[in-house]
C-alpha cells in the first residue's frame, strides 16, 4: 500500500505536466487530491505498520547482473517519516494555493519532489535509495529558480550544487561499499551483513555521513539552507525544511550509521577530547545548534530567522543520532518529525501569510505595520508555532529535544550543556522575531498607511493548513506514544545491528 | 582468399556502400531538377532503408569473424563488442538521418547522405577490425567523410573553418597513428592485434621496450584525437560549433562509437593474450601469478590512457563551465565523457564486463547527444544562434522541445533515473571491479566529483529554457518526423533509465555467443 504513495506522486507529476496551462484551478485541485490521497495512504500504512517490525512492501530484481533489487520496505522510522511527508505535502499544496504563474508546472515539479522523498524513506536497497534521493534534487532547483523570490537563481543554484556534491560523496561511498563487499548486492540488509572491513568503514562512514549531512544542514556545510529557504517559494521552503533536510538526516542514520557502524569506533588516540568520528560529528552538531541560534538572533530578514533556526534544530537531530543510545536516537527521529511540522508552519506563516500581503520580510519594516491587529490570525498562529519551536511542553518539539538532551547527557554531558545554550538562545530569537514582526508598538511606517490599503483577508487554505499543522504538533506533543511506539522498536533493532 | 567469406563478414558494409551509390544515382539522376523537399525525403528514406538492410545482414555474418587467409589471425571480428558497436552505429546513423529531414543548410542533400553512409561504413569496419591495416583504412574512410560533412554548410564561414581545422588536426593525428603502427609492426613483426600482443609477451619485444613505449604512446595520441581526448581535443569545439547539426550529431555519436569500439578491440586483444595476470607486463616483469593484482600503471598503454582520461574529464568539465555557445558546451562535455570512458579502458577487465560497460556508455551517450543536437538545431533554425540566450523561454516557445532538452541534459549530467546515470554507474563499477587499489578509486572519485561539476553547466542551459523569460514569444516549429525522433530518444532515455536491465541483457546476448 505504501508503495503507492510513490507511484501516485510520480503519476500526479506527469498528469500535472500534461494539464492545460490556462486552468490553474484544475491544477490546484488535482494536486490537492493527489497529495491528500498520498497522505491518506501514508496514514493508513502507518496505522497498519506500527508494531510489526520491518515490513517488506515490494522486492523484485531490478538490474540482475549487478544484484540491484527494487526493494521497498518500512520500519518504524520510515513509517514516521512517510507520515511526515504526507502531511507536509498536503500543507504545501494548501499554502501554494495562490500560485498563478505556470501553476500546473509548479505542481508537477512539486509532486515529483514528493515522490522522490517518499521513495527515499521507503527504499531498502542502497541503490534505489540513491536514485530517489537524486530525483528529489532536480525539482527543487526549478521550484526555487522559477517561483522563488530573493536572489532565487543564486539560492537555487547553490542548493543544487551543494546537494549534488553531497550526493557525489554518497555515490563514491556506494560504489566503494558495493565493490568491496563482494556480496554482489546493494540491498541495505545484505550490505550491513557483508562484513565490510573496519578500516574501510573508518573512511566510508565520514564520507557518506558528510554527504548526507550536507542536506541535513550540518554545520559547516549548512550555508545552502538559509539562502535556499529564503529564495524558495513558500511551499518549497516548507518542503525543504520539512522533509528534504530530513532526507539528509535519514541517510545519515540509515546508510552511514546502518552500513558502517564501525566507522564510529574510537580512532585509538584522542585530541582535545575528540577520539572518533562520532565525537567529531557530535561536536559539529552542537556547533550547529548554537551557531544557528545565535545567527538567527541577529537576522533582519524574517525568513532568515526561520532559515537559521532550521540549522539549529537539525543540529539536535544529528546530535541525537551521535548519542548512539536508545533515548537519544529516538529523540532524533521524533525531532525529524516535529521539526518537519513546526518548520513548515513557521515558513508558511512568514512566506505565505505575511510576505504575500506585506511584500516585505524585513523585521524593521514589519515593525511599523502592527500586524497583530491587522493580521491577528497570523500573529496567533506564529505565537503557537513559536512556542512549539521553542520547545515548550505540550508540543512535539519538547518531547523530541528533551529526549535528545537526556540521551546526550549519558553519552557526553558537555554536549548537553552546550546544546542547552542553544535552547536558551532559541527562546530569545523566537521571542525577538515574534515581538518585532507582530507585537511591536513602534510608530507606524509612513508609506504603508499613506495608501491605507487593507491587507487581503485570510483564505481558507491558509486556515486549513495552519490548523492541520498545529493540530499534529499538539497531538504528538500531548500523546507522543503514537509515534514512539513506531520509532522505539526500530531504533532498538538498529542499535542491536540486526534491524537493517 | 575466399571472397564469399569476406563478403559474408562485410555484408553490412557492402549494403551501406551500395546504398550510398544508389542515393547518389537517385538524387543526381532520377530526381534531377525536382524540388528540394522531395529529394530530401527520397535521400533520407533510401539511407534509412540501407541502414535497415545492413542491420538485417548482421545476423548473417560468420560467427567468430574472418581470419587472414591461410592463418588463424583474425582480420575482422564478429560477435561481442564488434557486433554491438555495428548495431549501434547503424541505429545511430538512422537517427542522424532523421535530423536531416528539416535541415536547410545544403541543396546537395543526396551527396550529404551518401557521404554520411560512407563514413558510417568506415565506422562499421573499425568496429570489427583486428588488423592494423584494416583499422587504418576504416579510420581514414570515417575521417575523410567527417571532414566533408563538417564543411557541408557552404554558405557558413564557420563550417569551412571548422572543417579546415578538423582536417589539419586529423591529418596530423593520422600521421602519428601510422607512425605508431609502423613501430609496432617493426618491433613485433605483425599487423594483427593478437599477434602483436603475443609478440609483446615474448622476449624479443621486451628487449625493445623503449620503441614499444613510443609506438603505444603514438597510437594513444592518434586514437586520442579520434575520441577528442585532451590534449588532442582542439578540433572538437570548432567542429561541433561549425558543422551542420546532423553532421555534428554524427561526429559526436557514430564516430565516437566506432573509435571506442576500436579501443575495446585493442584492450580485449591484450587481455586475451595476457590471460590471468591481465597485465600487459613489458615494463615491470613480475611473474608472480599467485598474486594477480592489476598493476595498471605498470603498462604504458593504460598509463597513457589514464593521463588522457584525467586530463579530459578535468579540462573538459572546467572548460565547459565557461562556454556561452551550447554547441561548444556539448563539445567540451563530450570531451569530459570521453575522459570517463577512457578511465574504464585504462582499467580494462579480462571478462567482458568492462567492454560491456564501455559499449553501454558510448551507445547511450551517442543517442542522447544526437537528441541534444536535434534540439540545438531546431532552436538554431528559429533564432539563428546557438548561444545560451537563444534558449531563453524555450518552455513557452515549444514545451515539448524544452521537455526533451530537460530529459537529455539531465541524462548527460547523470541524474537518475535517466539512462546516463546507469551508464556512469556501470562504468565506474567496472573500473572498481578490475582493481580495488587506491589509485583507481581516487580516479573514480575524481570522475564523480567532476560529474557533479558538470551539473552546473547543464543546468545553465536548462535554466535558460525553463526560468529565463523569452526574448520573443514566437513558436519554434519542428518537422513532425524530427520531432517524433526526438520524442523517441527522450522516451528511450527515460525507459532505459527505469529498466536498465533490458539493454544490458540485450548486449550480453552478443557476448554469450562467443
């Protein structure tokens, strides 16, 4: 059933491309229908798959001479991320409702991207995973460069090149693992059991981890993320932060850590407390958390605040992965889901609800607009999203980041201390943005009121999208067990080394 | 000599030559004074018919090929890479002919088609040749045809300039090649590839190592010219830019297939002789058969090829970044692709895996390139320029053409699930399958990094087509036949990418029979 999320999205992309150009409404509704159908399948698949371990969905030979198989399967981690993709896809369509330029092409690229993302999360063959991973790169370029805003061509090209360099590193690791395993297979399970030499894992692990980490916004390879997010149209930045960065983190977890677990073994010497690749990447994650938060604190562009906050929040995911214990890794996966929902919400508010009406994202200009009075819906939505993003109890972010911090405490208390600083700064930048953009009592900016124009009313897709994302974040925050039931056994199996 | 046997092996070549003559007779005789449109249709249809007949005769070829009379020395091979290459050459020639349909660069279309067919005949000969003399004849037949085709747009100064450059470089490289061949013959006493390899293995050739090295380097230089490897690539950008679109497509596809098939023949012959050790060991003499590690660099041949490969993929990709003309961009990207393939030829395996990977790559590359030149030609006719700016707003001016360009360029960049990705993966896996040493691994890593660079310039063109607004909104007309061919190529690139095993299995069937 879950496999149909992939086929449906690609078929939808093809359909959108063939739709007549002058019927944007048709393109919108059909895209919404396809996204909803995919989301429905994801929910059903999630409900059916929880508690059943790894379920194989499809497994047929693809390139027999090279041992490549078309293997789709889902464990708890995949299920959660597929669910996230389904939700984000629907929300993205809702927040793209006002796209008038080349509407059908927009949704064609959009659905192609979604299909690729579903595919990555469901692939259990390294080769297949890589194929889907690359499929997800190209549509992003066009989504940003055609429908984007600030410095869109620069942002799009930067993102495409970063992604492609990352995937080139992954491809090198893939070829190396394939040729040195001698198993004549690219199945994740087979490769994990191929007994790759430790010396090989030692250099393949960092290569592949960094390759995927680039897309996960790992410091110092994160610089594509803020510019890409800012340049992207709302739906694309929602997807970028919501699911595409998760592709990177998922690859780190499933491929780099799953196939080369010995790459995280100690080197046998240590320098300044760093004695393994695990320490290196945990350090980079912590730097990312703090750096992202600090940079977000001083941005003058509203969207850059959210862009850098994504870098900070993704740092928690990477830190959680590097704890290598049950609670930390569970937290990391939950954080992927949580950040996907919350970042999507934040980008939707900033990019669609505010920017499309005020035509500025400069906090200095928004300050004089009294948006809390003129756009109360946006203001309150941002309050909720901001609170969720800060990690207050009751929202999904809390339970996720809390678990990561607990996990990292038992791995290395220093990491937790530093990451805690990031949380504090996180409160500060969210508060600052909230205050400047919505609740400022600064004097009105002259030119806004000169024309005296009213801001357009909030439309139903916006209300629907915001409500959906808030509801999901709340639901997970209040009753995390529904996701944890899926994640925990899968993480346990991964840690035991047999789950792959 | 048994002429019946000779005819059986050279049936495809004969069919093409006869067709070329028929095309000339029909065009200059029967259809003299008729409209250009009619003559184009007649010439193209006849040419395609000839290719079809040639394709039909391939199964009739004698299994195992033709030996030199009275000896067991192979003259022309049949089966394996030779046959795959021949089928590929004929199929790509058909597609090139389809591009001629709406070309307007010449009135002498009969002559164009005839020369094209003769050049293709040269390609067929090279693909099968196992003897230095036949190789040289085939190469000259192909090259002379290509010079003429390049010059065919008589009203274009660029065309003449390109042809002149191509001719001068080509003549010089032929001299290099002949010089190398003469040394090879002098040292080993044979013109047969297998005999030469045998002799190299024997002691008398080992004593003449410096001469052999000179000979091999000369041969590598001569063939490096044919495949446009750096530093013998100078003709390529000019020829791609100046030649009429179908001629450029032909140079980029058929001529490449033939030249790489020849390199495969050389590699196969060498490994056939040297067997298990699969090292051409005449510089480092290590007779340790219990340790059959590939010494790659120990041989001047693979050393020369490696240097050509690295130089080509680095320089080709970097130079392509700076191009404004899409044709020149395609030329530099062709150089880069040649670099990847040369890497697989430098690390050649004893099993047919490498040969198949190279054939897979060059055939799919040739097909994609023909499609790309088809699109470039159509845009050029509408806007009079092949600069990137001419592609602006292509998605409005002709959405189908833009979609084709998207698929083909992404395939050239090696984005899955398109066929170009599989070709690259196959090729690099073959290199690593031969040797797990650090050097080949570093070379593959370099190649992959360079193909990441290549995405940038392919995207530059696609950006014009999809993102930049059009300068003028007029539609770009394409002849339905050409359009059908282009759509077929693009669909094929997608289908072969989604089901890559089909082509692999088809190719393997030729090797299995050997």
